[in-house]
C-alpha cells in the first residue's frame, strides 16, 4: 500500500455548530457554514503496511496527547473497516500553526488524516463521502474537505450529513485576521464536552432554529453581494453561540477582556464607515472577517489594544488535496 500525504485547511464557522443530535455519529443539531483559511493547515502522511505491528501515530512539534492518539487510531479503524483490511499504519502529522492558536486543528487534522488514509488504503471516495468520513473524526472537519466557503448539512443519517462548497462573491477579496489573545487562562474545555451540555441552556431549542434561519440570511446576503448584511449575520452568530455557552450548565465563558476590546475596536471603526466583523469560537481569540483593502486600517486599530499576542492574516483556503512532500 502506498505512502500518501494530504493537506487540509482549518476553517472558521460563520454560522456555528454547537450541539449534536447523535453524539456517536457526530450528527449536528443544525447546519453550519464556514470559511477555510489558506494560512492554517495540516499536512498528514499515512502509510498502511504489513511492516507495522501497531499503529504508530506522531504529531511533529507539539506531540499528541494520549486521548488524541486514540482518536486518530479510531479513525484509522473506520478506514480499515471501509477497506476491509486489518493492516496497521504509520501516521505523521504537522500543523503550520500552534494548537493553542485557537484555530481548529481538529478540523484540518481529521480532514487531512481522512484523505491520506483513504488513498493509502486504496479506497476511492467522492468528496461527499470523504466529508462524511472526516465528520466522524471531528464535526468541523467535514467542512475542511470542500474548503473555500462551505455548508455542512444537519441530517438524520450518517451519509446525508456532509459539507459542500457554496458560491461566494469573488469581488469581496475576503481576509480573515486571527487575533490571538495572550490570556489563555480559561480552563480548556473540549468542544465535545462543551457542546454535550448545550441542551441545558434554556435558549437552546430556539437557538438551533435561529441557526437555520441565519444560514438563509447569510446565503441571501452573499447572493446580493450585501457586505453589511453578511457581517450582521456573522456577529449575530457569534453572540448566538456564546449565549448558549454562557447559559448552559456548567456555564462556559470563553471570552477574556481582550476579546471584548477587539469587538469594541471594530465598533469604533464602523462608526468611521469601515465594516469589518468579528466572530469567536470556543476560546478567547477573535477572527475578524474583513476585505483586503481594509486590512491595514484594521491592524492599526488592533495595535492600540493591549493583550494581543499575534495577528495572523489569512485568505480563503482551498479544499483538501494530495501533495508530494511526505513527512517520513
Ligand atoms: O467539530 P469541533 O469539535 O471542532 O467543534 C467546533 C465548534 C465550534 O468551533 C465552536 C463551532 C464550529 O462550527 O466550528
């Protein structure tokens, strides 16, 4: 069996996923929409071969925790079951961004692992089938298979819950600025553990319906090329996710002072006529959705704020794909 390397890009949700209808299959309560990030990706090399007596799994640099290794091996089991093989594999993975950067390494990680493992096992899957497989490793990974701007559908069955690209106005020249907070003092709560408690929020049932409406609003804004309406949905979605988090039991407050300082910086710019928008996932870091032409002004505003460790500038990332630079 061949040695195969895949590259998959991280993504940031514009309409958020928080809560599952089937935890085992990772079927989400609502559909979601995300944008892939060109500067944040994972490379993963997989080789299934009889010479390996056990699965050998490594993350270059930071290393995997034991539970992360187990998740990777479980994912290899899914691929082995599909291919009807029992062969063990060597897996070496590398992120071009730190895990602590607040970008979903599980999204790019499970997308790259799925693609490399499938090809190494000699399977041929459609993009949709690959997205379904990636979803089983990590929900947000389903969206890193199609990349660009994609919608991941909620569904009742495994094979119907996948992500696909949707059209996006090219002339917007979108940039995503990842604003890394220095303060990461919040106790790390995994997204799996966090969203398991989402139904305890008194607002959850309503919030799930709201997400579906927000996908329609977002698609309409994109089809009309209405940047202001697009940004309003993004920020509504940020507040929707964090309203659930803050009101579930136990309550989760992912934001830090700097998170709100960045929101306020963007509100100040808006008063001056510059429209850049914020969104935040399960951590204190802010992702700013802006246009290429406004990046310098947004960065100048950020420079006035204390507590920012780093700003990483990304464009829209591609779909997961095979590359030749093997990691072993
Ligand atoms: O699939 P996970 O475990 O990476 O969860 C993603 C959860 C959020 O990032 C908070 C929202 C989302 O839709 O990506």
